[in-house]
C-alpha cells in the first residue's frame, strides 16, 4: 500500500525559506509511472497546485510561484523536497504531497508569522 507523509518545520518567520519533505513508502519514485504533486490549502481558500515532480525526473511549477519554488527528489531515499523561498504570512497553509492526485498525505501545517 502506497503512503506519503509530509514533514516540515511548522513555523517560520517572514523571508525565511520553507523546506518540506515528502517520504514515500510502498512505491519507488525512481521507477514509478506517477507524477508527485505538491498542493497547499490556505485558511478559507481552495486547493492550490504548487508543482510536481514528473515520473521522468523533470519538475513543473505553478507559474505564479515559479520564482520562489523548487522541487527535488532523492531516489535513494524515496523522498521529494519542496522549497519555497521568501515566505510571507500568505504562505500559511496546510501543505500536501500526493501521488498522482489520488494518494494523499495527511498534510503538514506551515505557519508564517513574525
């Protein structure tokens, strides 16, 4: 059974860089035929697609976030990393990792506050 689990710092100050890890079990991200997405949901707002690591190792990023966002993968650990630089309180959200938009993690809360 495939599972994904997000982990991260929880609380950041404005201007810091957010780094989140998605740990995958039950699948091998190096050989998986699925894309792995990062999605977030801010308080009172809908889901926002941030980007994805494609099965071929390339990454796609939401154009509105492209200047601040990068996505990496570590195939030796079956982990994906999301980095978001220069965070502001508007980046406060629950961040999700998902395989193919079908298998979702429980999400991790990130709060940006001074």
